C-alpha cells in the first residue's frame, strides 16, 4: 500500500520534490474514530429489547460511578467477587421487590446473568476506550 495515496496524505504539486515536516508523521484522528465507534454502539443499543434497555441504564449508571483513576474497572485482572457484588447491587436496584419476597424466592438467576453480561460488556468497552484515547505518551 502506498501511503501517499491515502486521502489525508495527498501532497500538493508544489511539494512533490520536498515533503513538509508536518506530513512526514501523519497523525490519525483518534477522537473522530472514537466518536464513530460510539455512534455505532448507540445505534446497536437501539436494537436491544425494551427490558434490556432498562437494565442497561442501571449498568451504565453504575459504570459511570466506577469510572475514575484506580477503579477496579481498570484493573488488569478485575476481581470476580466484587464484580458479582456489583451485578447483585444492580439487580437489587433494577428489580424492585419486597425484602420478605426476595428472601423467600431469592434472585432470578437468568436476570442476574444478563446483568453480569451487560456489566462486563460495558466495562470492556470503557476499558478499550480508555486504552485508545487516554494513554500516556511519556
């Protein structure tokens, strides 16, 4: 692939002999690419079933609370027990029941599994976004 054929690398005719310094190391537009990823993800979230959208709102709210420097969300190996507790807390907020009824029946395992999957997926997305956009260059 010839790197000079890329649209952002088109060289004006007067510079054919000598390339200007700012074109020697082209910077990719990372933030524009990231915005496109986010728009695509939002379009895909619109296709979720109504119940999953409601659960996803609780998951996103919890992930917003966990998005700070040093959070367990950004650990190299997140703790399985803490993630389960987080999913259980989301379940308790998302599925309102009386305490006596919950003690009697317990949690609905299928809904809890869906919440865990949504939580892990959202954490994966945010970790990837942080890795791509917020890396330190020194």
